[in-house]
C-alpha cells in the first residue's frame, strides 16, 4: 500500500514538474523568438510595404487567435480557460477588426471578418466587450445575425453596469465605487453610436456623462491634461498611475470616437477636451516619436500601444477638422517612424506593454499584442483629411 501511494505521489510530482518545465520553456522560447525577430526590425522598402506586412499579420492573428495571448506569469495558466478570459480576447479581437476595417476595402474586410464564428463567445458579462460590438457596428455587412446578437448582449451588459446613484458605468460591478479610464475607450464609443443610431437620448447622455465624470475626477489641472488610471467615487481620490500611457490612450480613443456621435452642444465641450488633450500629450512625445508606458516619466519604457492610440487620436482629430494637420505633422511622422522601427519583418508590431493586472499593477513585459497590431494599422491608415 505504501509503495503504491509513493508511486502515485511520484507520478503526480513528475506531472507537476513537466508542467513547470513546459511553462518555463514557453517563457524562454518567447524571449528567444523576440530577440531573433528584432534583428530584422523596421526593415521595409516603403510605407506601403510596411502597411501590407502589418495587414497580413493582422489577418493571421485574427483568423488564428493564440490560445495564450500575451499575458505571462502570474496569469498565464488562466488564459487556457476562455470563459474566464473572454473579456481579454474581446478587446484584442476588436483591435484587429478596427485596424482591418480601416485599411482594407469593405469587401475584403467583410470577407476576413466573416471567417470567425466564435465572436459571440467573447462577450462575457462585463462591459469590456463593448469595443467588440463597436467594431462589428462599423464592419461591412458580415455575420449580420451574430452582430445583432452581440450588440444586444453587450447592450444588456451596459445597462446592468449603470450605477443608479451616479448614472455612469461601473467598469467592474464588483468594484462599484471605482471608476477606470479604460471604460472610456472600451465602452463609451459603442454607447454613443447605439444611442445615435437608435435615437436613444438616454444612451447618448450616458456616454457624455461618462466622459465628463472622468474629466472631473481623474484629471488634476495643475499637473497637465492627462488622466490618472481612475478614481474612488467615495472620496474623489485619483487612483493608479498618473499618465499611464495606454490609459491616456483609452481616454483619447473614447473621446475622439464619441465626438462625431453627439449633438452640437455636447460636441463643443468634447472638442475643447480634444484640443486640450492633444496639446498636453504632444508635450510628452519623445524625440523618437514614441510615448512611454507612463507618458510623463522619461525613464519609463516606450510603448507601442500608447503610441498607436495617441497617433490615431491626433490623426482622426485632424480629419474631423478639430486640429490643424500642419501643426501636428511632425508628431504624426515621428510616431509612424517609431512604430515602423518596432515592426518585425513579418509585419508583427512588438514592444507593446502587456495587460495590466489591475489598477496600479502594470506589466514590465513588452511584446506583440493583437490589440496593438490592430490599432497601429488603424492609426497608420487613418487619413488626416476630411472624408469626401
């Protein structure tokens, strides 16, 4: 009996050891692959070749999503359970869709987007997946039945996340007193678009209130017009990093994509916010064209996700006539150059800050990320001229 128990125990330990070796091997292999890939970083004959390579990489990532994504320890194992991590895959997939929709012809984009039949599985119960529904709303007529199902499910999630005391969205219903700037980019454009298309003033007002609430509590004017990661409603205390790069990008993304959806009175207020944000973030752009993981900290790591988001924000603001492209051309050109130099020869954009575990807990790993792939494509293909 003792011998049998010992054998079972040794077998269990062997399996655990094998699992640890596999996980460590994955980590080491990933790092070696990144080092080898960096040898051919940013080598493209033209801007068009660069875009073509990024587009091809985005199609591959969309059609063949990684079962692991880019989160590493301590959340690596969790990703094998898609049901618990669907909110992560939703915004990663949405980023790719937004980039492909921006760069491809409508027919080509519809063909690619229609190849996935699992988008409904990515919705989950939180509001993160609103950006997926937003991307589907912008998509050509592909998977129309699934699109309607996803939009309906996300709208239900949004309505369930409205705090009855403030009339604004909770990013996590388990944290009702905490507001995150992530909500602005992930959910507000969807709320505004649906409110506009369904002539639902309550939704349009919700989108506007969410932007004004963050502006009132997560910005501290004497430091410049860039946000903290969030704030505590009970005390109005800012929380998380001040000037987190992707968080500033979330605010910029939500602000500029919501602007065309609101009425003239609200548009005037949001336009003023766009101008203030553009002036502020451009002060922190680095000489190489990048923005950092903490944009106001010169010692922080440069981040392609923050750079792509802020580049898109500036270019779309120019296309909407809010900013003068001549005043921002240097910022645009240097940001694009930085993103090109951080694109591998196979079209994969790298050096993106990986997913934050929570408010104030940010990754020190920088690697490819599907969302950053898509947003880089979206930013580079975004025109600075008004559409005809």
